[in-house]
C-alpha cells in the first residue's frame, strides 16, 4: 500500500533516526569544509598583506648625486635635490658627455612617469639642439627669480623627448642650462627650479 512501511513501525522509526543522523553528519562535514576553506583563504590573504615585497624591480636607477661628485669642477654643474613633497623622482641616466659640445646630462623619471632632462652646456648647445629651438616661436616665463625662454614644441610632428624646453642662458662663463621633457609643465618647472637652486647654493 502507498505510504506504509513494509516493515514494523519500530524498524521504520529506527531507519528514520539513522537517516536523520546521516544528514546531520553530512551537513556538519559540509560546514566544516567551508569553514576550513574560509580559514585557509584568510591565512593566504594575511600572508599577501604582510609579506614584504620588493619594489622598483623594473627600475634601472642611477644615483645622479654620486655621478656628480666624480665630475671635475662639479660645483659649477646642476645637482637637483628633491624634497619629500616633490614626490618620487628618480634618474635613469647621469653623465658628463664630452666632445665638441660638452654637456652635463641628467635624465629624470617623474612621479607621474613623465620624463624630464637637465642639460647644462659649457657653451652653445649642439647644432641639432639649436635647430629644435628654431622650430617654434619662444615665450618667456619667470621662474626662481630668473627669466627662462620657453619653447613649446607640442605641435611639431616629431618632438622626441623635448616636447617642452626651458632654457636659461648665460648662467656663468657662457654656460646654458636647458630643462626639457615630455612630462607635465609643472614637473618640468619643478626640475628647472631645483636645478637652479643647486647652482645658487654651490660654493
């Protein structure tokens, strides 16, 4: 008959209790597994958060200050120093380039990953750089109590690394200081100011 246990009532009751116990054990095992998994994930997350991970692995940093100290008569060369509020600046190149048009060169990567170069010429810039200065009509801006000549080359077809150029002429014995790059204007002006400050504080 439908709905009736083929065995005795006691047997049916016993089977029901066994089935209920088995169901409770299954639920408990499931909850235990979920709890263990959650605890494991929490431990992994904690390890990720507290593990000291190396930074700047992709940087090829150059200590421009150390390079500056090795250059003869370096007191006449710019050695920009940034303060904490300036952000995370670092250099990827620093060298004194000889030849017919000697230049002290520092390449900087800005906090926004822009590029700014400091180039200090013993005399006139090389002809190829002078040609870039002739590409556009210059303007002037006051920065650090000095008047800089600004060349905005952003409208040119191929600006290279000199999209904006700040030039300060006759900074001493015919030298010229040029700060240029592809970084925002505010960052180029900051480097120009820091470079100028380093020259003003030199003995």
